[in-house]
C-alpha cells in the first residue's frame, strides 16, 4: 500500500544517490579525489594543465626534453600518435574489432593531402583537411562493408591486407608518385601575430631566451611548436567527441557488440551498422592524423607507412589499456616518446622497447590504465581467489 | 508406434493469435530439427513449450527470433509474416527473448545491460550524440526511466551499478528478463528461466511470470520443471523429435499418453531399464 502511494517520492529520493554513484564509478581513486574538489578549483586545475600542455615546447623542460631531436618535433609526433590511438581505440577498445591495418587509414589521409595539394592539384589547405577526412571515412566504409561480416582473427587478417594494399598501390601507381613519393605538400597557412620567447636551460636554472622565439602562428620548417599546437587542439576536439559518443546509445551499442554480438543483435542492436560506424569513426580520426602528418612533413612516400606502424599503433592502444581514452593517450605517448627520449642509446633502443613490451604483457596484460571496470572486475576476482585459498587452507 | 500425433490442433481462433507457426520445418543437412510444426501463441496467455531434450524447443525460439529462417512454412507475428527480417528488426517488432545459457554483456553494469534493451526503439545517431540534441536527451531520459522501472519490477533496483558478471546466478537470470522487457515486447520468450533454481526461487519466478503476463505481455515459456510449467501455463504445447505431439490445457496434456510416452518411454523401454 505504502509502496503504491509514494513511488514518485521514492524514486526522487533514490535517484540523485544512484546518479552520483554512477558517475563516481566511472573514475579511479584519483578521479574521485579530484571530483571532490570545489568546481572553481577544478576549472583552474584543468586550465593550468591545458596551459602546461600547450607551453611544453616553449618550456623545453630538461628532464622531459629530448636531447638528440627537436623537442617540438617529438611533441608533434607524440600528438599524432595520440590522435591515431584515440581513433584505433574506438575500433578496438569500444567495438572490439581487431584492425591490424590501421596505418592504411593514416596513409589514405596523408596521400589525399599530398595528391590533391601538390601532385595532381593545388587545392588550399583549408579544403585539403576536410577532403582528406571525408575520403578516409569513405575508405573505412568501403573496407568495412564487405569485411565486417567476418569476425575475430579473420577480420584481423583482412585488415592486415588492407594496410598493405594501400602501401603497395601507392608504390606502384604513377599518379600516386610511386617510390619517389610526393614533395611540396602544402603546409597549414601561417599568420604572423606575435612572438613568444622560449625558455633556455643552463643545468636546472631557466632563463627567458629573447633571441630564440616562436612566431605565433608560423608553420615553417625549423620551429615545430605550431604543428604541435594544431595537433593538440585537434586532440581536445576528438576527446570531446569521443566522450559524447561513448555516453550515448552509440557507445552502449558498440560495447554490447563487443561483449556478445549475437545477444546484442537479438536485443535490437543493428550490430553490422554499428561496427561499420566504429570503422568509419576510426578511419576519420586516423585520416585526420595522417593528413596532419603529411602537411607537417612536406614529403611522403610509401616507406612512410610500413606495416610496423600499424603494429606500433596497436601497441600504443594495448599498452595503454584498450577501452580507456586516458589509457590509450598514455600508451601512445609512451610508444612515441620513449624511443625519441633515449635516442642516445640508438642500438639498444628497439631491444629495450621490445623488452618493455614483453614485461608489460606479462605483468600487466590489461594495459597501463585499463578501463575502470576491468580493474574492478580484477579486484573482485582477486578477492574471490583469496577467499577460495582461505577455505582450502581451513 | 505409440499414439498418432494430434495434428493441426485447435489453432483455429486466429483472431487472437499473436504469433503463429504454420507448418514450419527446419532442416540442417540430413537432420530435421523441426518437422511441420504448427502452433500459435494467443494474445495475453502464458504458453508452455515442453518436450524432452533435443525436441526442438530452442530451435523454435531461434526460428521466431530470426536466428534461423525456416526451410519451409511461415512464422506470423501479429498477422504479418516475419519473412527475411533481420534479428534486430524482429526485436523491434515486439518479440524479445532470453537465453538458455545466460548471455548478458558481462562487463557492462546491470543498468547498462537493460539500457541496451531500451535502446532498441531509439533513433539517436552520431549527430544527435555529438550535439546532445533534444532527441538524444529525451531518449536517454526515457531509456533510463524504462530501465529503472523494469529493474524494479525484477527486484534488481539495488544492483543497477553492479557489473553484470558480478551478479549472482539468480540475479543474472532476472537481469536477462529485465533486458528483454526493456525492449517493450508484445511477446516475451523465456528459455528455461528456472534452470538451476531452488524450489523457493522457482515459486518466486512463477509469481513473476504471472505478473509479467498481467502487465499486458504474452509469454512463451520453455521449461523443464513440470511443476512450474503446469502451474503457470494457460496452455501447453509438447514437442518431440521436432514434431508437435500434443497441445492443450495443462491437465489434459499431463494425462496425454503420447506425452507420457515421450517423457517416460514406452513400456518396452521401461522393462529394459527396470
């Protein structure tokens, strides 16, 4: 009786608590502590972090900086890997589709900019980027439409082939520049507004170097910081979009498809359509990164897109923790940054990298920053193991 | 050798038939999984579908939900043939099911599992999600409301933030029903919902199935537990070796010699085992 008379009141009382719990569950322990801070502090912290990220190439911090390569250039490489990893995370982490030819999308984006910007036509940069993204997305749909009917290992093999097909097509087509590649790819248009002085370091004391300045915003050859800023800005946009998709019907459909495709289909999820959407979204982001790469580089050829790059992208996502956007960002940063940081140990570089991957696979197979739920499941399973051991002993 | 199968059956009052199988056969190579099966589920009833192991009960479900398309014959839902509709389209039409072996989305929370069901009728696309359009917001709100209602109905409201794989066995079974109900079906197909339940849980489930029916749904129930099936069903259809061998109200079916033979074996068999 009482239950019937106060259902509205009961739900109203229960709801905020449940909603809070749900939000809290999505975050780690650190996230919860941060979440407890008052809003102005949170906003301030976020703003500082963003500012720090933008200022990185100017600060050139001694421990972070790469002694053997231009730090701005390394940061750009890291940022483009992060972008790629975010794209691959949609395909692999959310929808659970193993794509071994992701470099193919990266190459399509880069080649679109190169061919339409320099080799066959001279379109403006502002046209090139959207065109590159659209064409890559279409290539994602074209690849996905026939291949997403196969599952698991078979999909991995087909996509592996796709990556190679793109590279070999470029290598053997005169209109794609063959092995010589394509030069004079247009850079982003510059607009010179003001100059920002860089920091210089003498040991651990910093001084403002007025002779060494970064022109805002000139996309040249020597100073790579503006490319990094551009890539970083795009990362923020992609992150926002990623979050919006994840917290919607689309993210749920991807996840359900990953968990149990047949059950998802029988619960009303058109799984094929959503897998295709994941592929297209991944291609979109991969193409964007490739287009940026080409317009920074100014020159591309088929050697720029080896199979190894697909494997590295995959490593970035898996190392970081597939399914967690912060994890894959960390993974991409590690995969792209560490080899540059330790370029001094040239001949040991790949060995150490391989060893690190092996250790990681052995001791932390779920990645550096796995999705929250994986961590929680693990905690529960460990607890159960402990309990079982306890009863066995008793 | 035993009694002649009661063919055709009393399925004449087509006006109230929500789902009907008309001479459905399904062949896998040389194996006839379903052999000329006809029966109907009437609107608002609880129909029990029983038969020994391998009789074709789950295959019937698979034919109704589009997992298999019949080799011959027709499945009609609300008068319309299902034809070659995809599985998700059939769900949207109003047939929802659970699985004999639990098939939840284990790494999603209980609430998210049910939300996926509620999403069956949602139209939010990428643009809606990116721009947080009114459609997205309305569907999210409605979806969550539906999901929470269904979960309360199933007694799972306290478990909504738990991962599906961390729920107890009984809760997982109930969550499957909740997920199916969130798709707002007209016909709910339960595939052995009481498997592994103790008597108290079975009694609870019987109660629940009746409440589902009373809320306006039609229920098709596959179940091995005779007490449960006979207690809750309005009518019972019996399959054996892919054929229908009996149909009727529980009391009649229970005494049907063909059914007894199917379950207990014929006299010759009994002598052998005894």
